[in-house]
C-alpha cells in the first residue's frame, strides 16, 4: 500500500445465518489454502473442550487487531469494579487526539458515521461503552489507544499473566509504533530498519508508548507522519514486530470467554456488550446462545479468534492465523472467512474435513 497502512478488518464481518448450514465454496477454498500453505498458517479448534484440529498451534505469530480482545477484557474488568462508569460521555475531540489518518482503513470515520446514524453523538460526545464497542466492531485504532490510556498499559499487559498465557509478547500502542519508521531528513531507510531491529521487545514497546504520549499531548506531532515514506520493507518489519501470540493461546482466551466461569457475571455481561455484537442480529439468536470474535490484518497478516455456544449446548472455540501473505492472498482469504467460520460452527461434516 502506498498511502495507507491497514491492519484492521471486520465491520460486522461475521453475519451468521441459519440458512447457511451446508458447505460453501469459500469454506472449502480457505481450508484448502491452509492445507496447501501450512508453513504460513496456524489453526487450533476445540469443541466441548476436545481438540478437533490443530496446525502449528504453538507458532508465535503477529496478532494485528485481534490483540484488542485483551483491551476489551480489561475494559470489562474495570467497568465491573466501578473504576469508571461505562455510560460516561467522552468528547469526540478527545478521541480525535488518538486518530492518525491513513492508518486504519477508514475504520474510525466509519465508526463515527455509524454512531451519528444511531443518534449516539449528542453534544459531540459518545458513551464510553460505545467507544469500546467501536474498538471491536469497527476496529477503531483511535478508540483502542484511548482505552489503553484510560485503562493503563500495565493493566492491559497484566492480563497475559492473569489468563495464564505463556506465549504472548508485549502489548503496546499499534499506531504509535508506526512513527518509529519515519524517515527524518531523508535518512537511509535500511539504516532506520537496522536501528529498529536492534531494539529489544521491551525497548520497542517503550518507544511506542513514548510516541503515543507525544501524539496525545502535541497536536502538531501527527502532522509530521508521512505514510508514503513507509517502504514495503518497513511495513513488513512493523507487521512482524506487532504483539504476537499463538492460536492455542487465543483459543484458551476464547474458552474463558465462552465458558463464563472464570470471571464474575458482571464482567461477562459487559464483555457480551463489547465482543458479542453479532448476537444483536435476530437470525443469530435462533441458533446461538452467545458468540463473539475479533479479527485483524496487515498487508501480510490475517488473524481471527472466535467462540460460540450453540442453542444445543455445543461449545466451539477457534483461532486461525496467517502470515507472509501477498495482497491478493489476503484479499481472497478475507472473502472466504465468513463461509469458513459458519461451517465450522454449524456443520459437523465440515468440521470432520479439517484434518491438518
């Protein structure tokens, strides 16, 4: 991409329907891609706590916006413990401080348009719960980084330990990290990349947080951002340095969300408001008790984690990640994901085909 960095997907990405209880071409196409590209794929699938399929489930891979699940969990915890009021109105001007154009595939403007259509933006402000929902539904990066500030970076990061995750790199502001790759005074791009590669994960995350604070406090700072300076090499390095984990770890997180036994009832109620918006579609209520998901992408990466409890009591959790994709592959996979996920959740015969 020349003038836009896109690492988010999924505005109402999964539109479950009971009429799609048979194998779709997209479902088979995505499964075949995984089978033919095992070195670039990872998948972990559980049904009723039994592993159904797995492929490179312990491979550490960039999460892209799927990491926002961790922010949603911290939001629900703090809201449930009355650290803030989820109905508090947040000025849109406050969120705008965190918005950097050409870094989110138009997700933040699309979310703002959606909220205005619903009449949620009176007095140019919006409820905090809607900020969190926009982080998941539209994958607004501005909302995410605002919430990270509100919740505290360390508190978000501590959920890695709290949830018992053994393979998860540091969580930091994703958009702010792009500024590490800016080209000051036409410096040599390879030199910038070499300096960045020499940073430890801790140094990299600390630098991203420093830039995040500069963006928040200095309105002129973001004007210095030049997406056109980000070469493909730079975008690849940035993508590779994003917070990373494994499909097995994120199925573990999905199981905690799906089983509703780990946290208290209030936390799960808030998580349902934020992560389970697909349940607001009447068609989904006919065959699902609850279900939630989050996906993410860069030019090179495509990730998804999801969970569902069916009306018959069946519980399913799945995560599947791709890396080192071409733009065309990424586009095709995204077009197949909805069919694939519906078949995994609704079709026992299709699940039996996922032999990897």
